[in-house]
């Protein structure tokens, strides 16, 4: 479950694209070993925030500070993407180490990860012939191979039916024992199932941050989600 120490500090992040502020002074503190959801209507700035954490997009102002478990703090803003991955803040797996000839240690690690995401019996299956949900789980597993301290998932349950979405939640609960998980999602059943903490973004600003029950009971949150069929379920 969520601990008390902060693993990622998002401080006063603003980003301006050609005069349009996609994010304005966003603050959030992600706790170690938590499953931290960012939700909000389309265009709220959720993906932009993940792009800033992983170094794909440079913020106009603010900083993202990573507090590794047993090393000095690392300022992620300003670092190139590959270095951020190397520091232990994972996003999609970089191809070479999977498709090179793996060592015995790497093979054992891959088996361990496939087991975690429920795909060990598919170890000999071509990725292309996996079902949609299984491909998503494989993507999660590929992030885990590098043993990151934080992984980030942008709508991991998109396109999944209810049973697969539920299984994704169970997989996240298992993975959380070994790392912190930042998730963007629209499916509120999934959020209810898997979230320790929820930050609601709206028009580039933090509307509120709380436990899932508090957030879903919040009148302003309900108002910004009005008309969103998926969110209302
Ligand atoms: N590179 C860019 N240049 C200009 N505008 C951008 C850029 N990236 C994102 N935006 C704009 O920033 C806003 C936030 O986009 P973002 O993709 O972060 O939203 P989101 O919350 O992930 O939405 P969704 O739920 O639809 O995925 C949108 O208005 C989008 O058009
Ligand atoms: Mg998005």
C-alpha cells in the first residue's frame, strides 16, 4: 500500500504551447509504492503531464524531482528521455535489450515479469498474436524488466472489456509491491478498484486531489465530468 515518503515531486509545472497553457502551476506529490491516478476530461493535460515527467516535453516553468529509494534526489526536468529511463522512471521499453540475445539472468527476469502480468504461459507466443488485453499487459511487463522505481501508464485499460480491465487492476496491485505506479484513466470502475490517490486535472489545473471515494463524491468533479458516459458508470 501507499507509504508516506514522496517518490516524485511535481512542482509548479506550467507548459505553454504557442500561447496556450496546457498546464498551469500543477503540483502533485506521488507517494512511494502508491497507485496514483490522474483523471480529468479530454484535453485536461494528463498526457502532457506524463510527457513532462518522462522528458518528452519541456515545461515552460516548474520542476519534477525524483527521490530514489537509496540515492540522492534527481531533477528530471532538463534531462534527456533515455537518462530518465536509466534513473528508474519507466515508460515504454526500449527495444534493443529485449531483442538482443538475453543472458540467463535476463531470461529469468523476463519469466518473473511475465508471471507478474499473467502471461507466463504465453512466453513462446508471438506478441503480435496476443489478444488486445494481453498486449497491454505485455507493455506493462516490458517496463518492469528494467526494474524501475516508477512506471507510468497512459490509459492502460483503453479498449478492454470489464473482465480484462479488472484483471489489469489486479496486476497493478501486484506490481505496486515493487514500484510506484502513475496511471491516467477514464474508466471510473477501474479507478475505484485500483487507485490509492487521485489527482483531478481540469483545463490544465489541479481541481482536487484525494482518495477515490472523496474525489468521486466531490460536486465540482461530478460537474466537470457531466456528459461523459464512461465516467458516469
Ligand atoms: N504538442 C502540442 N502542441 C500544442 N498543443 C498541445 C500539444 N500537446 C497537447 N496539446 C494540447 O494540450 C491540451 C492537453 O492535451 P493532453 O493530450 O495532455 O490532454 P489529456 O488530458 O491527455 O486528454 P485525453 O483524455 O483526451 O487523452 C489539449 O488542448 C491539446 O490539444
Ligand atoms: Mg491523454
